[in-house]
């Protein structure tokens, strides 16, 4: 194996772990003003909507109904406050099943 590839994978894994560890570790040490906390919550919703819109308007591949249907399932489940794993798996399963059935 290439040493650069392994070093890159280790660096990404370390960075990911560090970011995930920082949330619980710093939660009690860092406080935000109520306005900033509200803006952060709104920002997460905006990012989710931007991801959905980008997915619904594919730029480089054939547009079919399976991908927007998967995004719609994800949005409905997220709106119903389903766990993130359930949202992702249901969206992927919906898209895969519709493509497997040949729905265009």
C-alpha cells in the first residue's frame, strides 16, 4: 500500500475523532448567546435544505424520480424527528429500490 494513502487515512480519522470528541468535551465550557444559538439552529436547517435542493437538481447525471423520492423520504423522516441513521438508511433504500425496479 501507498504510505501517503495510509497517512492521509490516519490524519482524516484523527481529525474526525477530534471534532467528534470536541463537542461533548467543550459543551460545558463554551456558551453562546441565545441569538447565536438560534442562528446555529437555523443554519443547520438551511444546510439540510441546500443539500436537498442540490440533490433534487442533479447536474452531471440523468435525472430520474428515484433520487428526489429518496430525498423526500429523508425530509419527511427528519421532519418527524427520526434518528439520523434511520433517515439515511430509509432514503438510500428508497432510492435503491426504485432504481432496482426501473422506475424512471
